[in-house]
């Protein structure tokens, strides 16, 4: 595999997405802009986003932060009220308890400041590697790769990795570090708009040259679209 294949893949994805008539932002990208990259609000937004559509995540986050302005207020919030505010998300009962627990722990153990390293983030109740990496990328601007279902699906379809679960970490060894911070946002958008879980829009994708899924389902020969685009 070409040592900098990830740069070409990202370039092609970004070019394809730029041609979409209705480009969309991910929930975390919107939250990052609206809340000026506040690591705490990125953390809470990521918790809210689990198994939830972006629109519902944005709505719940907006409701929550309109009522509770900062971590100290949320740490002292009533769980039942949090549930009402985030009802638009899936598993809101569990998420409400988790939001309260995380807020209390950050206030008590970290002086109300979200830690900026993976080890400390993973100490927070219910915070796994994907959530921690989202905080590093969207909250602190640190290179990392949050692997969600979209990143997992696309990286396997493209043959970058051969993994069974999003929790596996092989991507770090095949993606250039300079691209880590862009992987999640670009792959999620591409997975939502082009490389869909069912019936992906292969006719609008310029990555068929690399795509194991495309060749296995279409029995087609590699085309030269990516070569043409990359040289333009």
C-alpha cells in the first residue's frame, strides 16, 4: 500500500463532498463551532450522540446548555430534569445519569477542567476510547482518530484495515499522523452522504479504485477516476 494513501483518500472524499448540493455538518462539528470548541460541551455532546441521529443530538445539546451554562451547574443538576431536556436522544435515561456522574467527577477530581489526555479521559465514568478521542480532536485540536461506525465501515471497505469492531486501533498504523485530526469528520460525512451502510452511492464515489467492497459487489475493474482527480 502507498505510504501516503490516506492523504489521497481524504482529498478525494473532500472533493466529492464539496460537489454535494446539500453539504451537511456533523453534530460534533456544529457543536464545536457553536460552543467555540469547549472541551466540556464536546464531551457531553459526544455522550449524547451515541446511537442518536445528528439532528436529535444537536437539539438535546442545545436544550441542555440553554438550561445549564457550565459544568458546575450540570454537576448540581437534577437527573430527572436532565432526562427531560435530552429526551430527543436514544437511551436518554442512561445518558442523563452518565452526564451527571461525569460532571461531578470532573469538578471533584479535575478542578472542573476536562483533562486533555487519553488516560485521564478514560477514567471518567462510561467514557470509552471513541468518546475520549472525540474530545481530543474536537475539544482540544489534538491529533487522534475517533473510530465510530462510519470510520470503521469505510476504512474496512477501502481495505485500509481488516477489523471486526470500531474499538480496534489498527488505523493508527496506516494513517499518516498529519491526517488523524481530519479522519473522523471527513469519514462520517462521507459515510452519511455517499458510502451508505446499505446501497452506497458508488456511482458518485471516486474511490472505487481502492474499494474492496466495490469490487466484491460490482465485479468491476478498477477505474482511473482517482488518478484523474488526484492529478488535477
